[in-house]
């Protein structure tokens, strides 16, 4: 039995995904059973780095989402409203979904998973968080028996690259950002990265899975790295710290003003001791540190973006669906990972958090006689 794959998007990740699916030699045997039957693109005439037959390319993305082939739709077009619409239409037509779209999942996860539950199809999103790092499935599977205390991550490769370069070279943020844009590590309009918005979407997904509740994006305090200066880097280095943009979700044990257990949800630059596991994560790499009981600490580390790593996570999700479909007579009405919970997590306001801060003052010495 072959499984048909409808692919939406043939950009960086879409190209990497197609390359894996079209070259199954030496990979898992299940990949040989996967057939890309249709690929949705914006421009058919564009030159691409993958040998895709022109016969299967189309600009009619909705047709792929609504056709009679009911196997798997892979959404890699990015963005918000169009992706959401196509995912929901594909679910309505009985298709299983694989997506790398953190923006759609963090905002419309409840709606999408409710629709998937109703139709008895799967929605998989390993590639939406941490690029090629396998963290979604472990949180839902092997770590599911733990009481998770915290999930702390470096989940944006662009900002990690910028801060690491500033640390190594004593350079200013603007200069390193411009260099990152030339190298393709940063977008022409990098606000989602440098202002922490990309990390905010990812920690919302991780927190929802780790703490079994819905997350309101507006409850997540978010700060970016634009205010970090070369002087900040130099002074923190002398104090044996490095500065990292951290995405943090943890149980708030310090808040005594509430009888309900609350979470700390925040994204901001933080001083990380040089002996901390996250301090040595540099370049465009990501790392996610999970603490729980009884596991204590476990860290997931690897490339956080790029064609190959993210495509690896996408195809892994496709294989997970296929493996399940081959062993069951009917789809089970609860996709993994799923939002089976309906309540929103209680979030502690940032103004009530008890944390340590780094403050630097410019003062003038006065000689007192």
C-alpha cells in the first residue's frame, strides 16, 4: 500500500522534504512507500534545487487540500490565515496533517485539533519547535510520565547566532545582524526573531504540551535582544555569565498571592552562568532543557533551522502517521500530540515574579576631602 503526500510549499523546508522523500535509499523502509502526488507552489516556472516533475506542480493550493486523495497533507507555506484555512479544509476532507507552522499552531491549535478530533485524523508538528530537534514527541511520550517543572530553551537560531558573535568578537548588535542577513541566517525584516516573537510562539506550544493546558499568547511576557549592547556582553563576561535569549515556561513556586498553581511564561535576554548547560550553545544551534520529576534534567540539542534539519522533523512526522495507519483498521479520534485539555493555564503576571536582575549604572566619581 502506497501513501500519497500532498505538499504545500517548495521553499527551503519544502525542498528539503522533497529531497528526502525522493531519495529513500539508505533511509527507513517506510519512506519507499511515500509518493508525492501533488506540490503546491506560487510560481511553477521558478528554478528549484530538487528534481520535481512539472506535471505534479500546481498553483491551486486549495485543490490539494480538498481533493479525493485522503492520505497526508504537508503544510510548509508558512504565514497565518492561508495556512490555517488550508489545514482546516484538508482536515474536513479527511487528510492527516504535518506542519512546521508554529504561528498557526500557537494561535489556532485548539481549533485545529478540535477539528482533527472530530474527523479522526492526526496533526503532527515536530518541525514547528526547535527545527530538527526531536522534542514534541518526547514531551508527549517518553517524558509524559513526569511532572514537568520547567522547560527552558534557546529556540531561535538567529538571535543565538547574533549573541554568540557579539560575545566572541565584542561587536555591536547592528553590525552582527547585518552580517547575519547577508549570510541568510536572518530575514530582511528580522522583527520576529530579534523581538522574541518567534520564540514566544514556540514556548507557547511547548508549555501547552508540558503542562497540559491551553496557553494564551497574550499572557507570555516577551522581550527581544535589540537593547543588548556590546558593553552588556563585556560586563557580563567579567561576571562569568553569557547573555542568551531564553524562552521559559515553569511552575511558579514563589507566587503566594494565588491559590491556583500558576506558570511563569516569558521570553527575554537572560544572564546564564558559564557552567550552565545552555551557556555553551552557540551559532545557529538550539537547545531545550526540560526539568521534571523523576527525570530531573534532560536536554535536547541540535540545529534549530535550515532545510535539512527541519525537513528531517517533517518526514519523521509523516513516517509516524504512516506507521500508525499501517497497524490500525480505522483512525483513532485523538491525534498525537493533541490538545485534549480544554482549560487555560493560569499565568503569573511578570510584575509578580521573583527573579534576579542585572543592573548597570553610569556614575561619576567624586573626591570627598
